[in-house]
């Protein structure tokens, strides 16, 4: 599944343990984990993906820059206006992935600079390995 997230002048991308996409139009003060606003994901689609997956790989692209984040699905995920990815094991309702290999602070500084532009569009791709078994 794929959705788009947009840049925002308030994006800092410095949080050492969390990365976040939000459907909101702004970044709260000290919102150093937010790397995309106005995200056009369908919460139910993300929830459906989470129920059939153990791990998810997220690929984020901004112009010529690309980052991949992988983590374990939080089975207690509840869909809402935010998608949160955590490096640690903490499971809040909006946390989609835990034990992720990257946070906002681990992303390319050049990418973060581009994401400070509200006109910047960033495609976000979520992938999982699904084993399809056919019975004959």
C-alpha cells in the first residue's frame, strides 16, 4: 500500500526513538518525530495491513533520496490520524511498528531539509511479505 505525506516548515526530524506521519496539517511544537503531514492514508487500510503482517518495510522517497525503515507490527495498533514508528518496544494505540531500525533522527539530514518545504510530496510505501497458500 502507498500513501503520500507532505512537508511542513515545522518538521525537525531529530527524535532519536520515534518517526511519525500525521494526517494533520501542522506539526505541534516539539514535534521532532513528525516527518510528514497531510498524509493521505486510509486508517482502515493500514489497520488491515497490520492484522495480516508480522513485519512491515516502509520506503520513504523525497526527490532522489530514499530511506527504508523496517519494524515489527504492534498487534495492539488502533487506526487514527497518526502512524507512529518506534525503535523501542513501547506499544501505544497509534504505534504501527515497534523495534524499528530507524527513527526520525536516523534519516538523511538532506531529506529532512527537503521535508521542511510544505510543497514537497513524499510517497510512502508499506510492504509486507504475505504467504499465499492455494488448496487444490
